[in-house]
C-alpha cells in the first residue's frame, strides 16, 4: 500500500467516524454532541437588546472540523520532517539508486552520449 493510499484510507476512516458522530449514530453526552461535533451551531446572542438593532444569525465557529484540519496538517508536517531526518538511513535504497544511475549512464554511452 502506497502512502497516498494510506492517506486516503485514513481520511475516509476519519470522515466516516465524523459522519457517524454528526448523525448521532454513536451516542455521546449532550454537551459534546451539541457544542463540539457540529460544523455550524447557533450561539446565544450577547444581549436581547443588541439583537433588536442588528438582527443577525449568530453562528459559532466550527470546532471539531477546525481541529481535525489542524491535526491533519501537524501529522503531514511530522511525516515530512521524519522523512527528511531519516533520509540517509536507507542504504539499500541508495545502492539501488546508484545501480539505476550506472545503468542509465551505460545505456546513454551505447547511444553515443558523453555522460562523464
């Protein structure tokens, strides 16, 4: 399984879990279900008097999708940093790459190209 397939699988798993939470298929305490899970929820207006002068829909910021996005970005940054840190610790990949370079040079030499 490639990294792209792993990432897509993880994304589908997380989105399926979120959909199950949003549709209340997984029972949770009402505080979590009403204040953390929803993408958009109505907030109480600051004061009844303020809503008389400016009638508006008070929509709170999404909480769980925002933190999921931040966590996913942190995961991607960690994987990128880990890949950079362990880049030189793969001697078999280095040997394989050097063999492919030598094969390519030999192939180009047979075609009359100077590669040195």
